[in-house]
């Protein structure tokens, strides 16, 4: 299946808003597009996720078009905690995780280039929003 959704949270002050991270991996012009009002830290997430997946010896869909949508698109998204949700949705969309294994889960965490999971601030309001 070339499509998967993982869930995370976007913080606005102390309020958390649930965000669907939708990833589509399909034939087309090779590249990765991130849409849905991401800020600079999220634009950099593409590179962190790519290197974390590759350095974890998992396959990267290097001959595919990857589109990542952060929905709802009207909210500004910021923070490195989106990394984990992007990575797991991408792995599921590429067929390396069962898509249904993402159901009912909230993914929050920054990825190191080596694939290590890093802590992030604001986890309590994120969990309360879930």
C-alpha cells in the first residue's frame, strides 16, 4: 500500500491539536514534498528522517515520489517531534510496517541521524490532547 497515516500533536501555547501525518509513496518524479504549513524545523525533518531510516539499515524509497501532508493544513506546525510520525508513516506507506499497526497510536519524538529517538519538550500537553 503506497499510503499511510500516523498521528501526532501540534502545540500552540499549552494547547495540543491532533495532527494526521499522511504519507504517499508513489511513482513519479523522485523527491520528497512536505505540505500543510510546516515551519523550518519541519522542512529539516525530511533530511533527519531520511538519514535515520537509511542509517538504521531500513530501505528508503529512493526511486519514488514521497508526499507528506500534515493535516489539518490550516494550522502552523512547528517542532522536531514530528520526525517519528513522519518516519513510521513513510515506512508503512513503503510496505515495511503494517499500516494497521499505526491505528490508535500517537507518535512523538525527534530522530537523530543514527536513528536514535530523542526526547522533546511538551509531551504532557501532547498526551493530554490525544
